[in-house]
């Protein structure tokens, strides 16, 4: 068996506008910063790309089309997978990216690993995953007992102890209790909090991803951090080992 790992790149919280010249928090232009992050991703030679929500900041078709055009330009031929975030228009995403959103319905094979997407959209910035979604996912896990499994979701399942906890996954404890019964899930990847954090939970590693644009502080009050935009590079080995690290663009 080859020891060459499967390389999955996670990019999150792109917050693209229709207007490619428009800036957001910290006077960061999300279109230009995504170009730099995708350039960094290309240097890492990924086997697949995961975008974990909040692709658009204005829910325009143009903003989503910018994403597709940039991926085609900077990562041609690389499979990419998409889940919605609280800022996204899921119906519009499904119209534009039905092929890239199949991970919400069927697992994506990544060597000896499988990727499963969860939809945590709920009310406004809040997230929720119904018990029915978890039951469906559990049925999929049972069909592939010889694989290791990755779950991708937008909202953070564990409190970050900062102001972003006001924009919480409201029933995350249900997910965490369920996760405790699923040792085949080795990794949970999420976005939403625009920063790099990791937790261990039983057999699972839970990891947040930096935003491809502005970063949030982990403080009691709202704040934009000085950290550069970035991505998470995850190398998944056939024996279940995980090598995961964050890469940020240079100033």
C-alpha cells in the first residue's frame, strides 16, 4: 500500500462580492486575497479542494461565478467540493454548483478516506444540524467500515471563547454527543470563525480554518485580527494518520 497521503486543501469564508474591486473589513479585497490563497494552494499540489462555506458576501450570482473562474484559473483539473455557510444562498449555489455539492448527499472518496458534508444553515448567522442529518450520515458510515472519515461543516461545534460564539451552532452538543459514538470519524473541518484553532474530541480532531480574506479575533468583543489570509492543508494517510497545518499568504 502506498504511503503517499491524499492532500486535501481547505479554504473557507471567502466573502466574495460581485464587484471585484470592493474591499471589506481591514480594507482587504476578498477577490484579490483569494487569488493569493489559491496561488498558495496550487504550490501545495492538492488532490482535492474543500470550500467550507460563506463563499459570497452579497449572495450575487457574480460572486459565485468569480469563485468558479478563479479555481479554474489557479487549480485547473483539481476536484473541488462545497458546503454552504450562513452568508450563502444555498438554492443559488445548488443551481450553479450541483456537481460540487454532492458531498452533502453522497460521500466523496479520497483514497482510504471519505468526505461528508453537513449543512448547518439555520437562522441568520446561527447554525443547526438536525438529528435526521446525523442519522443519514451514520447510515453512510456503516456502509464503509474500512474507511476513515472526514466531516465538513460550516459552523464551529466547540465554543471558541470569543465574540463569534454569539453566532453559534445552537445544537452543537447534539453533534458532539453523536460524534463520541462514531470513532470512524477522525476529522471534523469547519470554518465560520475566521481563525486557526484545533481541538481533540475522543477519536476525532476538530479543526477550524482561517478565512481567505479577513481574520477575526478570539476576544470578547468584535475585532479584526492582524493575521494574514490563509488555508489549511490536510494530508490524509491510508493508515488513518493526519498531518494538518495552516499556511498563510505573505504580506
